[in-house]
C-alpha cells in the first residue's frame, strides 16, 4: 500500500516539471532544435534554483515508505550522511 503514495508524490513532481517545459515550448516557434534545448536547459536551471532550498512535504513519511524496500533502503543508508 505504501508504493502508490510514493509514486503519487513522484508523479506530481515530474508532472509539474513537464508542465513547466510545455509552457516554454508553447511560447513560440524555434529556428532549430538547439534553440529549444537551450531554453529547456535555462528553465531547468531556474527550477533547480527554485526547488533546491525547499523542503519535501511529509518527508518523514515518504522516507519511511521508501525504506520499506530493501534496495532503496540500502541507497538511503549509503547517502544519508550527505543530508
């Protein structure tokens, strides 16, 4: 039962980024593919700056649900000292 909640949180975050990319893409015509890729890169850096310092809602609950999986639990323990 824990997996759907984690998937839902992940899906919302990914969908938010995809929505942001769609807005950039709809703003106009691009002379070539590189022009669009540059704008998407710039948007990615803006999103990173915006989200870098923010906290994840309900992180304790999400972490506990992730820790229930043995493979993910091992990864959490490996990188926990960095947090």
